[in-house]
């Protein structure tokens, strides 16, 4: 299995631009998580999908952030408009079922907003 | 909500020594405690986990202990090697049943 796939791996954009991050979970996994990692705040859960349905988006920092999961093999995280404080590494993770058990992280997208 | 505190934030040991990282959690309903290792520029990867019905679990050179009464759990690495150098994160599964609350991480450096 290829594991969780994320694209792009690096993104540099100017403030005010729209940014779209993409994730392909492991086949058969029905739970998907988007995390943001910064030195100051560590690993923060942004949104959780189960069976393609957003269950908890309380971690989404502002209305500028939105996420979708149109099918079991694809999810996007969009930031519009982007701001310098959005600079971080964004990870997508997937797991089988809900509850306890290993979350498999993707390689992450390093976002820099100038 | 769940709050996970992790100490120390940095730890330097000599190769062959043991390393211990400690975490505390606040939600007594938490029942799953994984540890993730993140090498520089890489993704977090699970190295060991423990459920609340178990007090200790070992896997070769790593072990985790859990004290539910005191609400703390620890990672023990014995016979450390330079390739153990990484950031280690503890986490607790909160009462949501899906959200992992992560500690801030411990940067472990193993010097030859």
C-alpha cells in the first residue's frame, strides 16, 4: 500500500491567495483527519471525517478554512484567503474505523504564506 | 476538554543510556494512549500504544507504563541509539472517541 498521499509537498504563496491541499487516504480507511503542526501550538486537529461526513470541525481556525471529502478516496483542505500566520505543516491522517487504533499520517504539506 | 502535558521538552542522553518521557492527562474517561515518533522533516509514526485496561506494555527496547489513578503515562527507551533521535509525542484519546489530544513533544537527542 502506498500509504496516505498528500499533495503538494511544499507550497509557497502570497498573502491573499487561495491554497488547496489534497489528501488520498489509505484504501479502506473510513476515518480521515486534517492536522496543522506549528512550533508554537504543536499538532492541532482541524477537522475529522467519518465515512466522508464531517463529524467535528471545531478545530478549523476561521471561516477562511474549509474542508471537503467528496468520496472515500479524496479530501481537500482549502484556505481562502491565505495569511502569513497560516504558514505551517498540514498533515492528513487516516485510520480504519473510529475510536482507538493507529492513525496513519501522510508526508505533510509545508505551507509558506509570504 | 482533554489536556495533555508532556515533559521534558528536550532530552539529551548518551548512546546506551535510557530515556524517559512523561505525560499527564486531565480527562479520566481517556482510555487510549499512543506514542508517535517524528524524525526531522518526516511524518509522525506510531511506535507503541497502550489501552487503559493494561498497566504496562513492552516492545523490544521501548515500553510504556500507565497509571490511571494518577492520570499519567510514560515512555521508556532502553539502550538508546543515535537513530532514536527524534521528537516524540504522547497523546490521549478524549471522550469524543476519535480526537487525539497530543502533547507538545519531546526532542530526544542521542549522542554517540
